[in-house]
C-alpha cells in the first residue's frame, strides 16, 4: 500500500519537502494542506512588486498548479489544519466549505511558517498596522499607495523593513524607519558594516531613527501615530517590521515539543520528538554550524534546504542537515550587503576569541570606469586561525563572495589558506588582488 | 651591511616581489631593472583602452613613480640586463646611455615576463604584424584605427585575441578570428562551454573561423593577407594572438635551467636551481595543484602571487607557493566566462576518472526582470567525489562563483558537501537554489 505523506504548509519548505518526497517515493499519496489561497510564491519577491520592479504579484508564483499536477501532489488550499492526533496519526482539517475532516498520515511534515509579530507595546491592538508577509499583505500596501499615501513609518530596520522602505521610496513616499537597536540590520551585520549601508540609505532619502523604541501605537480605532520617547510620529502608513515568530500553536496543542528558541525542536533528520512527525522552515529550529547553538534563522534558503532533507527522509532516504551558517544577502538601492557564519557580536556573545580583518577595495580594476567600493570583513578564530564569519558590503558582486566565504567556512579554511587562494581576475570584474584575500592578509598581520 | 636585492623586470611580478621584499627587509637595497620605458601598468587593461572604455593608456599605470620612491625602490628603466654571472653574483646591464655596468646582488629575482610569438609559418618575418602586449603595442593599434582601419584579422582565439576582437568591434571594425583548434578559448573552457561564448560573439558580429591553421603570411615587405587552406584573407590589420612564450634567453645564457614547459624551473619558494636566484611570473613555471604537473599559466594573478612569495623569501621569510588552479575569467560583450581547476579535456589527458555536472539557470530570481542565463559545469573526481574543476559562463556574477569554486577545490570539497552548502539568496541577485549547488546535485545523481 502506498504510504500517506501529509504536509501542513505549501510554501518554500512545504513544497520542497513534497517534491523531494516524490523523487524518492513514486507511489506515495502526498497531500499539502494550506490555509492560503495562493501557494508556492516567493515571499522574498514581495518588496520588488511594491517597488514596481516586478509588474504584478502573480508573477511571484514560482510553482503554478500544473507543477502540483505533474508531481501528483494533492494540494488543498484554504484548508486549515486544526488538530494533529499524534497517537492516531491523523490531522483534523477544516475544509473551505467549513466542514471538518480527518485525514490519516504515515509521515507528517509541519511547515506552518512564521507570522509577523508586534512586541508588547501599548496600543498594539489598533487596526491598520500593515505587514508584508503574504501577497494579500502586499496588495493591501499597494492599494494604499495607489489611494495616495505619501508617507510611511516602518517599525524595525531588519531585511524586510529596509527592503520595503526602499520600495516605498521608489514609489515616491517619505519613509521613516524606527529601530530599537543602535544599528540597522542587527541580525545580519556588525555596526561598522551596517553604517555603510545606513549612510547609503540616508543619501537616498530614508530617514532612520536608531535607539528608538516604539512605546505606543496611538489612534482611536485605527493607528494614526506612534510615540517613541516624547515624540509622536504620524504617517499615512504604519508598517510592522519588528520580525516574525514561528507558527507553533498547532504543534504545541498536539504535544509536539518546542526547542529553546521557541520554534519546533527537530534533529538533523528534521524529525520532531514525536515519531513520524517532521518540521521544516520558519516554524522549526536548527543548529548553527559554528556556535552549535539552536537557532531559528527564518531564511528562505534554510527553509528549502530543510524541506529537501525532510522530503527525502519521509520518502525513504536517510539524510542529514548539516546546520546553518545563516548566509544572507540583500540589495538596497545601489548597495549590496551580506553575511555568513558569525559576526563580531555573535562571536563575543559565544565567547569566541576572534581576530578581525577589514579591507576596503573596489569591484573592478581601480582604473576601470564604474568601479564601485566594496568592503570585506573577516572574523577568524584566533587559536585555530579558522574563518568563522564574514560580512561583505559593496556596490556589486557581493552575493557570490558570501557564497565563497560560506564554502571556506564550511571546509574550515584558515586565514593563512585564504591568503594563498587562487582567484580569478579581469579588469571589468575585479581587482588583481581579491578583496577577500587581502582581508585574510590583514588578519594574518594581527595573528603574527 | 644591507643586502642587495636585484629584480629584472618591473611589471606585475617584479614590482610585487620588490614590495614584498621591502615589507620584510626595511634596509635592503632593492633595484628593479627593466628595458621598458613605462613600468607598473596593467597589461590586462590594454583591450579596454583600445575599446575606448578607458580613455587613455596612461591610466593603466597602477604604480606611479611616487610608489617606487615611497618604498625606496631603485627603479632603472630603459635598462637592459645582458648577462647574469651566477658565480660572481653580478648582473651586467646596459644603461639608457648605452654603456655597460656591473651590479652585484645577494638575491636576484628574474621577472622577465613573456613575449608574443608566431609559430613557424611561412612569411612570419613580414612587417606589420601587430601584438598587444605593451602600451606601445596598444598605441600602435590605436593609431592604425584612427588612421581609418576598417577590418582586422586576429590569429588566435584565446583570451587576448577575443578581448581585443571585442574592442575592435566596439571601435567599428570588422573582425575575423582564425583559430587552429575546433573551439575558442581552448585553454580556458571545454568545447560545450566555449560554444555559448562563441554564439554570443557571433551575434555581436565577430566572424570566427575554427579548425583553420594560418599557413602563410603573405605580402611584399608588409603583411597584406593570410592564407589558410585555399583561402586568402585580407584586412587592414593583422593581429598576432597565437600566444606568448616565456622570456628565458637571459636565464639560459646564464646557466639557469628551464623546466619541461620551457619556462624557468623553480621550486615552491620560487628558487631556481641556482643559489640565490629566483624566478617569478610569466617567465617561470609552476605546479598545477590538481594534476601536480609543471605548468606555465601566464596569468597576472599567478604572477603577483609568485612575486609576493619570492619577495618575502628574498626579504628573509620562508614561505611557499601552493601551486595554481589556473583560475581565470573574462568578459566579452555581455557574457562572462571563467574556469578554475581542470576541465574535462585536461582531466582526460591526465587520466582522471571524472563525473560531470552541468546546470543552466539564471542570475536572478526567475521572475525578476533582467535575469540573465548562467551555466555552471563541475568536474568531479569519481572515486573521491572531490571537485577538481569548474567552468562558469553567464551574463553576470561569474567571477566570484569561480572564486567560490576555487576555494572549494583548494579545500577538497566533495560534490556531496557542495550539494549541502549554505548559500545566500535575494531575488535581485540570485535564485533560491544556487546554480553551483544544483550542479553538485547533478553530479550526485550520476554517482549514485
């Protein structure tokens, strides 16, 4: 008899799990359950539709319905998973028509994702606070801009907050970003690297307020202002970009344990502590490959990698996830910023004794027109001389440098080895001495 | 007493050696001898001045005379090294005024570079065949274009030939490239990857004749046509892009042994077989890090890396060169092509049993406007599953992928490890699944 695989959630990690399961098990009955109407789209693409770079939200749909048909995946949209019965191995679902139904599983994958959250701020129940998590969210923001909004306040200077901020400026709005911490992109960059990005954003007209906690969301029913300290800020739009939290209610209610990050606890095979139940993506935690601490990075790349592992395993394989380096990158106007491994802040928190190498250079030969600035920062563990982290901020060619340094970290490359690396050169694309190599030399000078 | 360091040659490797020596030895007398008038310029930049992208040849000068003063380097231009007396440890030079002089050395670095050569072709002594190796060569080509040249024949479809071909087309010339082998860029790419580049060049108007040996250079005194088979080709310019050969005459005359590649034989410390004599750059051979065979890659990056090692060693250090992966990259109109490690052809020649993974993808999210095609080809050793080579051809972001794969090869990453790598993603810069990772998976499917 074919095995029954049920996947709750049908975005990045859920669909990847379904696809990987199908590759391993040609006969399994694979069912995807999602409360969403639209599935298989790229959340990361939402800011670029709002900016107008991508003409329509529907273009973000990476997996059309034909994909599900081709792989014989039973996709049930607008369907809510209410309860998982881990003893009976059933999921109770509510159909679009409102009736309940029990479906049985041999293997279950929880891919319920994460939702935007607002910290415990006075007035956070007020209506009209906008998110950017789904196509519906994006359509709402777009409609408000079209209705004539002229200004926006974004609460939080993380990736989503800033990418959306850029999009809104490109649409002609005045944008103010309010961040509790003393720097932007606190998850991604150290303060010295973040400053470069901030400077660029401010030049492009973004107003950035650091060290400012949103203390109150004001208004009658609808938000009309926020207060931080003594100051009130009004705007036509208020965006919640504080961050997202793993959707764990279904797991908790069903007796599936969470980890210390508050996300669903899983092992390297993506198994929860309950037999035959797996969890992947933004709702699940993972292990940081450098600190070996549990982490919930909530990145699309991690979601698809986890989905693939879980899918292969429920399909009959036995494969392991090797942990994350939290490699991430963004482009904000004309500047790109990325990181992999640990930064100085995380190193200090985890008692890593590190040596830092920072080098400023250009993205093309110095004499080549349109060469742009680039800065590479390496974080190297002092005793082992191993590279444990890297950040790159520059005008172009940042992403693949992050990937290169991710490979280096994965393979435990030392600063000494990187200083002798064999790199490619051509005047229109890089300098003779690669910036990453120069940064390694800077580290070596401090190690001697 | 300060030691006397003499360096013959003052371009990439020679200046790098002088700079590295100065870092290690603050008191040494460091003398650079060069027959050239202009020193310290980027040869790799020459095509981009001819194309007009860079306004003037003098902008290619990376090391101005102030640099030599700052580092207290005694630079002697238009000075010819005639004889090295390895017993007396002297170099006989001919000064710009024509008189001879003996200078003594404690340590000698030979950085005499390489010169363009023409194979044994009937008529190769004819005047008017142009090279592109020096600023003077570049100025000559530029003058002929300004005088009204409308067409050019380029003999050889290597990096220099094609980069110059692109520049000439950009200046409005009709360009025909004649190549003896059945593909372009034979040193860099396998035929399947080279085809992509060729197709792009032909779309841009370059005429490329493969499998065509230049059998005769015709003309009275000056070249007026070339003959290949039964066909004669005339043009306003004839460019020698057959390749370059190490300048070894001085070494040979002085009793310094060559290696099997015909370049000066050196060890990992850059020492020739003669005590206290080092050789670096295009005149010296090195070891391929994968095949362990001697090779003379004649790349700027290798030249500077060797120069730095030799300089550090003559300055008192003891550091080793780790061999080359021959990482190289070029941009030709809108296409970038690069390689690192060994390709399929080299693998076959060296009896490597390899598995190939090729993936076509895009340089941005599929839905993101202006996403360009990219192809990654991995060469993986079958038994060890180690990546031993890679080629990338695409519209952008090729260079740092080559660097990433160079790091992977250096650290003996297996295809299995690459398939699980942690990569960065953002829609404007890449796809969710990195093309390099997908190519590794393609390899794994064949290994199973």
